[in-house]
């Protein structure tokens, strides 16, 4: 099924950090508030994905690493979703991530109440990899030979074959250029 055009935002989807698991009624309330499918399977998928964001340090509204966010914003622009490089995860960045995911067919494991897959603005490892690939391909299509390095924020180096990318876990891993 196609992804929803305007999903609920992860800032609203992220339950408060708690030492103990949420009670069954609280999970049902979260699903209902976020217009997500109210099944036990969907609740488990939703909670597992939210927990994975915490464990992998996915980039999203709660990210405080301004440099990682600036790299993300630069890559979004290079991939065709221009945003101002502010270093904060603002609404424009959230919308650009969602638009990128929709274009690339990236969606969450859980579903909206209407049965379609949910899409949110968190950038996990898979989304970061896809974003770097898209930005690199777009930059390589430019007539400027150093466009790929420019798009990924690197100084051109003929001997180097990697570019720095923001990733969900470290925001500094490398990926081969194409």
C-alpha cells in the first residue's frame, strides 16, 4: 500500500522516556492519538521502532547534534529537498525528510489507522544510507566534477573515494562515492 502523504510527526509519536514499559491502556491511547492502527501487532511494531530510534540515535526532532543536523540538511538539499542549514531539526527539515521518504518508498514498520504504512521524519540508518546515495547520484549528474564532494560536504580529494554522511548512529560514517 502507498505511504500516507502527511503522517503524524515523530515528535508527537515519541512517548516520554520511562524506566518501565507503558501500560497497555497507555499504548492504546498513544496509537489512537497518533491515528495508528490499534492492533497489538501494530502497537508492538510502533514501540519497537521508537525504541530503536533511541538505541541507534536516529536523527529527529530530539537530536541536539547541530553539526549532524547541518550535514543532514545539506544532503537533503543535494537530494532535491532544499532546506536552510540551521543545525536544528525544524519543521522544514521534518517535511523534507518525509517528502524524501515518500519519494523513495521508505516507510515505517507500523501502520496508520487506515491500514497504510506510516511515514515519519526520523532518519534511521537505512534512510541515511538512501539519502547519501540519492545526494551522491544527484551531485554526480552535475557538470561540475567535484559536485559529489560538494553535495556531501567534503573537500574534493582525488585520492579519497569516500564522503562523510550523517547517519542515525554516529552522523560521521563514510560511504563510497559513485
